[in-house]
C-alpha cells in the first residue's frame, strides 16, 4: 500500500489526536485501531464550523480506513460520494480518488474497471511520486493477468532512476513488483530486488508492504524448489494477515500456504472463503443502489460533457451569427453612404446643369443678340445700355444663387438676409421662428440645403406666382426641423414642378420629405421635414 497522496492538513498539525488517527489509518497496524480512526473522523465531520476542505479531508481518511480494514463496499461508497463533490479543477484530489477506485475494483477482481480508473488517474497526475505509485498499481493489474512482461515494461523506467524516488515505501513497492515480474520472465536478479524491498518494508514498519513481498518471495522460492524458504515467507505472510485481522489477507495467506504445502487445513480456508463470500454478497446487495447511483453519476457526467460541448457549438454559432449581422450592418451602412454620396453627386450635377442652362438661356442668348445688333449697326445707344444692365443683373442673380453661404454662428442672419433680398415694392416677405432655432445644433450640410431650397422656392414665387406676400415659418421639435413656405400667388398646376425638382432632390438627399401644394387662385405651399 502507498500513501503518496495523503498528508495531514497544515491547519491540523497542532492537533495531536488528528495526527495520531491520521497515522493509524494511513499506516495501519491492526483493524481495531483503524476502526477507532474511522469513528474519530466521522465525529469530526459533525462539526458545523468545518469548511468544505476539512470535510473532504476527513472523508478521504474515512474512505482509506474502510479500505485498509477490508470493508471494500463502504470504502467504494465513501469514495464515490466524495468524487461527486470535488470540483473538476481540483485535479490532485481527483487523481487520489481515481487511484483509490482502481484499488477498490482490483480488490473486487474487476480488473478492467480497475485499470480504467488507474489510467484516468495517471493521465491527470502531475507529480512524479503520484505517477510512480499509479504505475505500480497498473503493473499489479498486469501481474494479476500473468502479463509479467507488460508489468516490467511499466516499471522499468523508474528502475533507471531510483535515486530520485523520495519515499521508501514507494521504492520498496517498485522493487517488489518489478523483482517478482522479472523472476517470472526468468531473470534471477529479481530475487535480490524482492529481498531489498522486504528489508525496506520491515525497517519502515510497513506491514502491508511486508505482506506483499513475503507472498511474492514464497511463490518464487516454491517455483525454484526452495521449499524451506517458501514455507518461511508463507508463514510470515500468514502472521501479518492474522495480526491485521484482515479477512482478505487471511484468505490469501491460507491459499498461499495450501499452494506450497505448508498446511493441509483446507477446511479452515473454505470456511473463511465462504464467510467472506457471504459478507461480500450481503454488502453487495446492501450497496447495489450505490452502484446504480455511481453508474447514474457517470451517465450524468457524460451528459454534462455533451451539454458543455453543445453549448460550445451554440456559442460558435452565435459568434458566426453576430459576425454575419455585423457584416450585413456594415454593408448596409456602406450602401447607404454610397447612395447618399450618389444623391449628392446627382444634386451637384443638377445644380451645374441648371447653372449652365441659365447661363445659356438667360445670359449667352442676350449677349449673342446684343453682339449681332452691334455688328449690324441696328442698335439704339440707350437700348444698348439697358440691355447691358439687364445682362449684368442676370449674371449677378445667378452668382448670388450659387455663391458661398455663411453657415456658422450668424446663419440666422444669413438666411433672413436671403429672404429679405427678394423683397420688392410688389412682394412682401414675412418670416417666423428663424431666430428661435438653435442653428449651432444643425449640421453645415443641412443649413446649406435649407438655404438653397428656400432660395429655389422664393425665386419660383418671384418669377411665376405674381404673389404679394411670401411667408416662411421654421420650427424645431426634438431632432426634427419643420419648414412651412407659402405665398398668395395665382397657384395652379405644378408643371414639372416648375423647376422645383432641384429642391426636392436636395431634401431627399438628407432623407427628409418635401411636399408641394398649389391650387388655382389659392397660392402655393411647400412643407419640409428634415
């Protein structure tokens, strides 16, 4: 037996009784002492002030006590219950408990399940001593199957580095198992190793280790025909088994004695075997529900793994979905930006086309007509000056309509000046709300658009409506800006919107709305929302 994994808690070092009962469970001398140790640690579990770490520690000692006392099913029950409560991050404790389960299942002759638990423990072990002890236990499984070559292969790496093995009990176990395995493969040097293991165990008072080594030596000497030595070690193994009062050790010692001919008391062996079988049957029936619970626990653990894996898959799906949504969103933003840019380019094109057309229709034609009159000497000097004045006024108007717009802090003044500049003796301009709007919160693009649209509307009124009054009202509600424009002109049908397409395009470029209404003799009205 090895206790590589279990040491007293630091907080317990000052408690003499805890130290005492720890040692009699970890290094047992007889079953009575072990029973006292189990009862002591059961009482410790009843302390309501214990934290979980202390209770887990006590439970581990109770499980070990049951095992060393030969109560396999109680030990299995305690180990399984403890394993279910240990966090998955506490790998050191899980290694210990998996190793314990391997030893328990080996005692029950369930070698495949024992090997499975040992291998799980070995895969998680991080300490060299842990790996050595678990490898020793794996080797015993191969020895039980008479696969001595495999057992020797498992232990041979540690035989090359024995100086670095910290615990004597661990070293003795390696010498014992490796030595016996190689003797079964025909290597006599294994005898020396087993004798050295026995010396280490006896010096360290390792009772259970001495039992194992004496048993192996008895088998080996019997195979070699050295019956006196075989009987000697068989009797030593028997004495240890009876001193421990362990029924399993007793049964194994009696079987060994019968095998090598040191006793013919087969009746005692059979009675002990039948008694042990009866106890095991009762215990197995008693804890069949516990075995079912353990199987359920394993199933739940696998289901939890599947759920965790499914959650991982779902998380990946959600990440891809979020990425897809982000890509689509960015695509939409880019599309709208390009669409807005295209609208603005269209607006620039419309504006440039309009300027070109006005320059051609309103200026170039008049200039060409004036040039023709001068060339043919058909002009009147006074009329010539009037025509030049008219051309100048047209050019100035076009320039004013497309000139730089002041959109900074004085924008309300700029906008009011624009409207008042169209005031004539026959057309009066009325404004409302221009000074109440906080134009600093309005973007430069929006202010430029408002300026140009109102310019379009009032120019349309000035040219076509014959109105005497034009009314402009501007108000702001939240982030929305509302503009009402109307005049009392002749109204009527809006043919091709009377050149108002440009104003509509400008508003749509800002994702706003503009509506026109004009009825005969009821004037013209435009409503803008941006």
